[in-house]
C-alpha cells in the first residue's frame, strides 16, 4: 500500500463460510474510502456486504473469465448472464418468492418468462 498516494484504491472480494459475499475496500484521501478527521483526510477502509447478484456483477467487472468461473462456476451450456435493474418493490417480491420456494432468482424469472 502506498499511504502517501491520495488516489490509491483497492477492493478485494471475499466469501464467508456461510457463502455470503463482501468486499474489503481501502483507499487514499482522494477515494470514497477516505476517512475524515476534522480538517484532515486520510487513508480509510471498510467492509461492504454484497448480495449474490451484486457480487457476480462486481466480479464480472473486475475478474478475468477464468477467475470468475473459479468463484461462481462456469455457465451452463446454453445459458447466458444478464444484469437488470428492477424496483425495490419487485426485488422484495422476488426475494420473498425465492425464500418461499427455495429456488434461485434466475429460475423464478425464467419460469415467469417462459410461461408467457
């Protein structure tokens, strides 16, 4: 780490034993990780919990394909990956259905779309 580099920034993705993801982020005074102490701004760090989907999005943006596959597994034959933005209400409903059914978000969405 370069403590005197105001633009220094690092993020590392981790997975806990319970399979939840988080990022450990750190950075210099000119980054979003900076900590302010009165008039001074200095190096800072924090832990950012992630949903599975957010972790995958982060990994697609920051890891090469082989590293992504090691963490999340290779895509199944005949599938593709997409990222979508939905309302908070729709996300809450999707989470509720996922919890109740014990299936994945992808399976829920696919069954809805293929049932049209």
